[in-house]
C-alpha cells in the first residue's frame, strides 16, 4: 500500500491539489491539511485524483465537507482526472456533483 502524498500547485486562477496513493481513514488529517492549504489562496480548488489507487468513504466525506465550505465562501471545488474506481464510489454515494464533468 502506497501512503497518500499531497502536493499543492498554485496557478493563476485556481489551485490544484494533487493526491497520490491510498486514501483511507488513517490519512484524513493529511488530506484535510492539504485541502486547507489549497483553500488559503482564496481561489477555486481542483483536486486531481489521477494518482489515487483507493479512496474510502471517510476521505469522500472530507472532500464533501470541504466542497461545502468552499461553496459557502463563494468558491468552487471540483474533482478532476478521477479514476474509474473513485467514479464508482461517487456514483454509489450519489456525489457525481463533485466531478468537473460527470
């Protein structure tokens, strides 16, 4: 199992949060810290999941909570480059709205 790595990439009009590895309950604090760092710029946030091998419901909950906070602040948060396994989890949870292009 590859531990989760989080990298924040600021851009001119958005911040991209790159996630790589396995995302389960044990890494929620790391994920939350990365999301918080990405939000500090005040720009929309894209969460790039291309490097995710596994994402569980606890991390999905963290992403959903973060998106709600972003929207409340008038900013967006979308998931991009989502692997099929995560798309399936989103569909089962009824959270396709998190995707850039569902």
